[in-house]
C-alpha cells in the first residue's frame, strides 16, 4: 500500500514537472512587444518617408531592416486616436469625451496581461482618471505625465509625473523623455526572462517646442512650471531637436533589446498619434513643403508613419502600400502574442501581422473614420477612403491622391464608371456603420 502511494506521489510530481516545463516553454516562446506612439508626428517628419528637415537615422534604420507601411491612418487628435488604438474600436462605439478612457473598456494591455504578459506604460496618458487608472487599463507598472494635472510645460524639463501611484516633481533639470525611456529599459531588464508588453506613448514631439538635453542651451533655457495649451511655446526652432531626441531614445530601446539578448524575440512598432502640429512646416527631399494639419481630417491630419522591426523574424526592406487603420493595432498585438480574442469581443480592426511575415492576407479596401472629439472647434465628421478617393457623410467627394488638402469638392458627374461604383461602395459602408450606432 505504501509503495503504491509513493508511486502515485511520484507520478503526480512528474506530471506537475512536465506541466510546469510545458508552460514555461510556452511562456518563453511568446514574443515581447514594444509599441511606440509618438505625439503629434505625421508621416512627413521621418527621413524614410521623404523628410529632409530632421534627423531620424534610427527610425530610418528600423524601416530598412523591417517594414515601412506607407498608408497608416490615425485620428486627427490624440485622445480619439488613443482610445481607438488601445481598444480596437471606432470612436462612435466607445469615445465619450476628450481626454478620457472609460475604465470599463478592454485594452490590448488587458488581453495580453491575461495571457501572462508583464505590462508597462510610460510617457503621456491624457485619458483622465485617478492614480489607479493605468492599473485599471491593464498595466502592471507605469510612469506617466498628465493623469491628475494638466500643465503642458511639465512633460519636458523639470517634469511632474506619476509613478505607480506616487506623484513626483523634479526641479534640477531632469528631462521627462529621458526618464520615461530609462523607466522602460529598467522594466525590460527586470522582465527579460518573461514575455512583456511595453506601451510607450511618447511626450515628444508635442508643443512646447523647447531644447532637449542635446541642445546647447538646455541648462540655461527656462520653462514655466504651469500653463495650458495657450501658454505652450509654439516657436518651432527646437522642433528639430525634439525629433532628434525622440529618434535617439528609440535607438536606445533597440540597443537595449540587443544588450539583453532578446532582440530576436521582440517586435518593435513605431507610429504617431495624429498629424504634425500646424506650426510645423517640413521640407521634403523632393523639394515640396508640408504644413502640419493636426486636427484636420485631410491627409496631413491623419496620415502617420508606421514601421515594424523584428530582428531576424521579418524580412528586411519591405515597403507595404496597404491601408492600415488605428483599430488594427489591438488585433495585431493579439495575433503576434498568440492571444485569442474572447468570445463576443468586438473589434473593428484586422491584424496586419500576416503582412509583416509575407503570409497570405486580405488587405483593407477602405478606412473609416468617425471623428467627434467633443471640442467645438473640431466639427463632427464621418468618412470612408482608400488611397485615391474619399467620401464624407455629407456627400463631399475628394480625389485625395491628387488633392491631399481637399480643396476641390467633386460630384458624381466628375467621375467615371468605376469611380462611381467605388463611391457607391463607400456610401454603403457609411450607411452600415450608421446603423451600428
């Protein structure tokens, strides 16, 4: 009897060891994800997209070694983009007010955390709530600006930040973007032996446009501790410094994955939350100049860069001309992580992970946007478009590949037969999504 009991204990122990080993192996095989969201940065500010004004060698290198997506579209302003980005839903489904994310919403952090991922967020929040809001959004750790305060001027030099529930104010020349990157790299070092998700909504390169630590006059430059958007410095002299420092920090994160020996198991995605600020005019390599159109629903208000890099796991030098929408990020992250969406979970997005791997996929035929941010200066607009044509809900038609500023409204009489069929399809999309509201 004792021998049988001992044998049973031994068998149970062996089965538990095998189970734990299998779980450990499955956990080790899950890739890390670093998701970087720059602030107020349209596609035209990045070298690999044709910019000639600013230095972005590290981002350009990621594009050379990975995938450059030529047609990624955000919302025209940050909060609508962030809500759509984090939840995978069109704004009419869950957007309630500017600067707010309902804590009942499921984010990509919730989904990956439930599957064993360690989760971290650092940078800009702007989604309201108390000191527990990032935890409620699915993040294990955070270092964030703009949760319980609104000063525009405390994101850069001498920042005021909230770290895992504790408010911290710095006054000795510390630089917010530097602190956020260091926080992330510390998290990566501590979590290198388990799968992790890093969400890095950068504070760069939003107003105020001020020197970075690499600028000659950083130490002597004075920035007020208080002030809202109207008090933010809009002189674009230092915009190039902010872009250069942003690029530098992204390079450091890439280098950290190599230092930790996890670069071949870490996907890095870089994009921007909306078009560049209207104060910024960027020179392009072809001689053209592009004015930032943040807040506008035209190309220069919504067209953002998107670069994907995964050392040794995705083919180098890919240029992807398919449409990508901000609702696509949540299903893409889940696809990469091998996380199945819960039964009944609603998303408007489609994974673009197969496109990175050159596997079979169906590209988007159109992108839809519902923009109603809750601010009077930005009227509600709903639209559908592809790379060539756009239809607004009010009936306005634009040939956006030829008219990116949408200065010439067209009628159906101006279109040929195939173009009319396309606009008819767009009308059906608008009608269907209106019935979903």
